[in-house]
C-alpha cells in the first residue's frame, strides 16, 4: 500500500477540531460522561461557567461541518474520536452507535475528497476509568489500546492517518498537577505517573494498530522551544524543556528518559512504574510526529520581578512538579490567550524536532485566539490579526522546509469557534464564527484568506 502521509513535495493544507469541543450530545446514543462532563460541573472551573453539552452541536449530523471543510478546499481534516461514545464504560464493550457517527463523518469527508486524520484521544477520558485511577494507573493504558483497536476495526479501511494522543503534556500536567484541566486533580510529582502511562498507552495502541495493518500511526505533541531569559534560569530552563519536550521525545526516539528528565521527575526511574519493555514499545512507535505550536516558553529566574499587571507572567507554574525558582516571561505581541506571537521560534522548533527525530512532521495545530471585535457591514468578522498570525506562521513553515525540515502539512486550529476548555466559549480560535444563541456558522475573513491560499498554492 502507498504511504498514507502526503508526500511533502509541497505543503498540504488542512484544519482540525476535537470531539468534546464541538460535538455536544453528551448522553446521545449510549455515550456516558467523560472527565470533562464531570469537571465542567464543578463551580469555578470554567471561566464562563459553560460546558460542552451543546458545544457546536456537531453530533449527530456532521454534514454542515464537512461542507465548511470542503469549502476551504483543503486536503486534510483532523478530528478526534470520543472514547466515551465508543466504549462508554471504559472496558471492552463497544457501542456501535457511537462508531456510526464517525463512520458518517469519514464517509462524508472522503466523498468530498478530503483525507481524514483521526485522533484517538483528545482529553475526553471515560469518567468510569478516572474513577478507577485515570492516567495515574496502568490499566488505563491497556484499555486505551483496546478502544483504539475497536475504532480501527470499524474505520481502518477508510482512515489511514491515526494520531494516538493529543498533547499528553496537558493530560498529565494540567489534568493531574495544576488541576486546570479535567480531571482537576493536584497530585504533585505523582503526575509524572500519568506521563508514563500516556506514553505506554500510545505504545500499546500503536502496536495493536500496526498488527491490524495500520502504517500511518503518529502522536501529537505540544512541543515548545524553551528559551532561557536569564543566566540564573539555566537549570530551570533545562527542567522545563525536559517536561515539555524531552520526556516525550526521549522514549519515542531513544526508548529512554534522559538524565535531566530523571532529575526533575525521579519517579520515572521507579521500576514498578516503568517496567521492562515499556520504553522499547514506545521507541520507534511513530510513523510521523504531530507538532502543535502556538507560542514559545521563555523562562526567567523567580527573583526577576514579575509585572503585576501581566496575567501571563506566572501562568501554569504548578504544572511542573519538581521545578522551582523560575517564572515564565512571555514577550509582546500576544494573542487573546496572552500567548506570545513568535513565528521565528516555530521555524527553529520544526528544524530542531526534525533533526532530533528524523520523522516526517505534520503541524497538527497552529492558530490564534483573538477577540474578533471588528465586523464588516455584511456581518463578516474581519479578523485581520488572525490572518497576520497565520500568514507569519505559514511563512515560518516554509522557512523550516527550506532549511530541510520534512514538514508535510499545516492544519489550522480550528475550523470554528468552540469550547476552549477552562476558558469556555470566551476564547475564539475559529476560522468560522458560531453564534452561541442559534449555532449558525459564519465564515470569518480568515476562512476566505485560507481558501485563497489553498487555491493559489494547491491543497
Ligand atoms: O483548543 C486547544 C486544543 O484542544 C488543543 N491544543 C491547543 C488548543 C488551543 O488552546
């Protein structure tokens, strides 16, 4: 069979979404609650007190979204499968009705000549599994492999690009250390256990998929260039780099956690946690690597005075158990997430990641949240700032390719405004706006911009 990845002779374009952020229908057709259904019910966790119970109401009819994707003219669409739709109890019993939805989605994409890329885990763990320990326990990794195979059994004849996990850093450290994401636990350095079980889950799932004939299995990481802003921050910078980047890439490339990673995460040397063979399973398990990039991480020492007016200055510190004595120092300009805009760091990240891994890269997410306050007389959102961000980051990918990085595709995050996790519906990343009252979709100027880029460059 031919290689399922785009061949890279030119950049392929696409866009992406995730199940909990767009689907709604939390109890439809046998789905049971995920950790996000429970977490969003806890007062104070979501900025606008919202949840994903309606989201963009893409369930059960994916037709309008597929039309929007096709209207962009892009070649690839990355969606995620909701584990609690397919295996609601988290065990081995498969819910056929849940899979029917994804079958309709995939068939609709293929009919419109768009290649589907399925992400198997974009953070919606069945709550039943969390009740048994979630990613802190090994069993979850094993159940993830069973579930992955069930999805492949149904869709593997039509889907050839599989991403196991999306941004496992968030699952481990926002889910179990800072508690800003579901399941909202704060178990300190024990969060590293989740890291290992996520990697193991990826390795087990990749092996099962490969046995079933898959040859386009990847993993999606939110890698970030980690930049020391002061000499005194050198050690902390190394620690942040370890947990953001090396703890994932080490096992994938070398089958090992490196010494600097073990310094900040000593539990990863525990033989009861990291059992013989675990890391061998992970090494070489990816046919391609998904890179999600939004912003770099600038690290400075804690003694450098933070700007008290700067909400981004100490964001997510608790996400790094075992690390102290530093803070983040993002520069300007920034997006509505307070994330620094830095396309040059993107070029460097892609070149360095390709050098480190030798794997074909897919930019599985890249985009920006802006307030979208400017509206043209015909009602179109005039999101010039988002277009500038996207144009600069597309140029950054072109530079990385010119420098030799094997970047095959660029998937813009995201098709439409949706449930942005702990920010609810307050942060808008979409190429298409969604009216919260009646869920009407309206393409923004950035949607038309992307369609024109694709038309000019080829999809
Ligand atoms: O919306 C998220 C997505 O689900 C994962 N990557 C980052 C995006 C923006 O925060």
